[in-house]
C-alpha cells in the first residue's frame, strides 16, 4: 500500500485515483490546508465522513433472494398459542429465516397487521422469497392494497414462488383481466401447481370456451388431481349444451377412485336427478362413511325438502356434526327445529354452530329472535354479532329495520 493510501478498517481509498469527493479546503491558523494532510480536527472530520459513506454503501447493498427448506405449512395454523410464538422466535435466534414469516403469520392471525408487516419485512430484508409472498398476501387480503400486493407477488413469482404466481392470477382473474390471469396461472402450473391449471379451466368456462375447459379439466384429472374429474362430473351433469348423466357418473367415479369422497355424493346427485332416491341415499351414506361433509348435507337436505322427513333429516345432520364436525350440519339442525317451531332446540343448535366458529349462526339467531320470538333486544344483539363474525347474510338491513344504525 502506498503512502497516499488511506486505510479505514479493511477498506482503503487511493488519493491519486480521482476520489475528489473527499477533498476539502479550510482555513486554519491563517494557513490554507488542502487534501488529506491536516490538523487532528480535520482528520477526524474526514474519518467520520468515510465511515458514514461506507455504512451507507452497506445498507444499499442488494440482498440475494433465497428459499428456506423449512416448510411454512408447519407454522400456518388456524389457532396459535403463546408457546407457538416463542417457538417461532426461537427459529429466528437459530438463524432460520422462515421464523420471520412464522411470527408474521402469528400476528396476522391476531389481526396485528403492523407487527405482521414488520416481521415479513425483516424476512424480506434477509432475502427470503417467502416473505415477499406473505407481504403480498397481507396487502391483498388485509390492508386492501392490491397494487402493493401485485408488486410483492411479482418479485416472488419471478423468483420461483408458485403460490405467488397463482395469487397474481387470482387478482387479475377477479379483475376479469383473463389474459393476464392466464399468464400467471400458466407460470404457476409450470412450477408444479395443478390448482392453477384448474383455475385456467374455470377461466375458459367463463369465456364460453367449453372444449378448452373440458380438455383442461381432463388434464388436471389425468395428473392425479381429483378436482379435474369432479368438475367434469358437474359439467356433464348440469351444463345444458353437453348434459350427459352417464358421462357425469363416469367422471365422478374416476374422481372417487383417486380418493375424493365428495365424488360419492356427486354420484348421489345423479340418482337424485333421476328421482331414484333410494340409490341417492345409498351413495350419500357412502360419502358420509368416507368422511364427506358435502354428502351428509345433501342427505339431510333430501330428507327435509323432498321426502319431508324431518326426523331423518335431523338424525343425519346430527351425525354429521358429531362425527365429521360439520358446522353447517349444526346450523341445518337449527333450521329444522325452527321450521318445526321448536325454538328452544333451534337456539341450542344455532349456538352450537356459533360457538365453534360458524358465522351464519349469529344471523340465524337474530332472525329467529326478530321474527319468531319478537324479541327486539336479542335480535339486535345477534345481528351485531353477525356483522362482527363475517356472516354472508345482510344483518345491516335488519338492524336498520329495527331502528339501529350500525357502522
């Protein structure tokens, strides 16, 4: 190193290499001082300036994006405990970058979006591709900023994140920008996501391109995803242009052979269409034994609406609730008792559903109190709970009828 080299830590700059940014001219003790030979005060100022410059250069460096081998699904839970949070923070301490996303998901579930964003950003700053996907999800689903979501999803998708690419497809799909949606779904499919191929088939249906939709769903099924065959079963059962119950049954059977219990119920719907109710019941029961909630709800509905057998309907809905944790079944038991004017039992079953997280039960309770029991106070209470729980029914309309403006 020459005498003109200035060393700071492991970095050095050569005065004669044109780095005039660091040169200065000051007056001190009546003497003009140029360059780097100066008083202690001058050398100190120069040293500080160089440290600031080096620090700025470090913070501006681009981090290389990387993917962790730690499966994010391990820390994506419907309910978290404080022990979970501590375990996720321990991951961070052990230099597992996925830990930032796990902590972020914890706070996102707690609706602390500021904290969630903070941890996802920490993961992003460490170069974790997954963190870009999680930021996209946060902005898309909770912070209502689709443009920001698109920005983060795009970075992740262009770095090999199939779910980010799929989610971009969903955003454009919802905007009815099908060309852009197909582009991202295709990219996701090429990364191994057959669900995106399924979404492409749905777009073709929306575009009335029936042949392309059928070919796409067939391909999904042939790749081992039963939903492709299930969709074909639905198409051949319901679409007027190609309705063919024999073909529908064939595809439902293919779907069932892959292991999708819902498709046993699909076969049941065909027999129901043919008014062969004994066969329909047989297949719905088969679906129930295989664990299909859809099959048991169809069975309960068949007994209630067509066979007018409330006792059987209630019996099977109760079995669905008790054996399959079918919350819709608890709701349906309540509706049956309401129809039978057994309001005490109706309330009991609506509460069973509500207490386990079924949001529409709150609306049903409000409606029962308003219209059947003429209890305005309890009706208002449950309609308000309905709004908070995210029920699909319009509780605001009923509150307004009852003279309550609720925001």
